[in-house]
């Protein structure tokens, strides 16, 4: 009996110690981050003006600045960005290599099978760019042509569904695809509108088609089950939109581009909504 009582006492103490340790661990790392106090982000280094590396190798861009602001609102100041190929980015988040994926990632039902997403924070257009001498002047002109797409992107999914008469050539990133356009290996490249503007200016390329894409807004990708992290990011996003931070960053990185009304402060949304005629 004495031995049994001693064992019971030891087990009881062990149980209390384990519970206290788990509680302490949760308090120190409420979002279940890989490293407490640090958000490790999978991103792209060549997707200007969303996410890209500057001359010093530091990540910058609209998505980068917005995510850092949102993370700070969630109480995490240390954010570490690492470049990835887009085709493997969501899988890297899903399997725990990174805490979050940030790269103007469109929210789709198919991608939701792999990861969860924050609320949307960006919507825009898709663009076909080509050389001035290609003869391609609209989407119909892609018939029988070699069209570059970055593997795993919304542009690839859209092209598979809508550009069925074009021959799709898949690339790991935009830089490689644009180089192929310039060398004549492909006839055109299908990418995001904002990124396309930069390549047009840099290489003298032209837009053959601008296609609206508002049904899959961009969101931050999060591994499934990270409920606390998702809720914190959603709360930070809402605050950044309501206090005008989102608008300021949009004007900085997308000067002259149409501004999606749904991300502006509620007072500005109301002011921009036409009053029905009586």
C-alpha cells in the first residue's frame, strides 16, 4: 500500500508538471510558430511590386510591407522572408517548413485543400505580354502560339481553362519566362498586371490583353489547424484597412492603378457608393 501510494504521488506530480509546461509553452507561442517570436515566411524574390529582393538582397514590396505591419499588430516583430519557387510554396507552408506564405497568392478552392488562408487583401488583373513584333494583339491571337506561365499560379489555371488553343510552356518564375519571350523561345507570357508593367518598361514589351481577375483575391497562406494565427492575421488586416495603412501602401506600390474599393476604410467605401435615384 505504501508503494502504491508513493507511485500515485509521483504520477500526480508528473501530471501537474506536464500540464504547467504545456500551458507555459502555449503562452510563449500562442500562434504555434516554428520559432516563438519569429514568423518564417515563404515568398518570391522576383514578383515586383508584390514581393521581390532589392539590391541588398532584402525582401520588399507591397505584400512584404503589409504582412510586416499585420504581424506587428499580432505582436510579432521578427519576420524572416525566404524565396521559394511558387510551385512548391504552398506545400512548404502545409508541411511546416514555413509559418506563412506571402506572395499575392490567389485564394482558390483547390488551394484551400492544401492550406488555409487569411481574408483577402488584394484583387487585380492578369496580363499577356509579348514583343512588339509578335503580331499578338489580343487573347484570340494566342491560338497556336507558345504561351509562358509560371507553374502553380492563377495564370496557369486560367490559361489551361481559357487558352485551350495555345501551347502552354511552364516556368519556375517570371524572370525566366520573360527571358524566353525576349529570346523568342515563347511568343508571350501570361502574368499579373502589376508585374507585367515593370517588365514592359524594362524590356520594351507590350500588353496584348488585360483580363480582370476579381474572383480569387490574394490572401496569406497558413497551415491547416493554425486557428489562432489565422484569427490574428485577419484582425491585423482589418485594422490595417480601416486605419488607412492598406491604402497608403497601395498608393505607394501601385501608383495610378485602379484601387479596389472593398479594402478601403468603411467611411470611404460608403462615400464611393452611388446613392440610388429616387
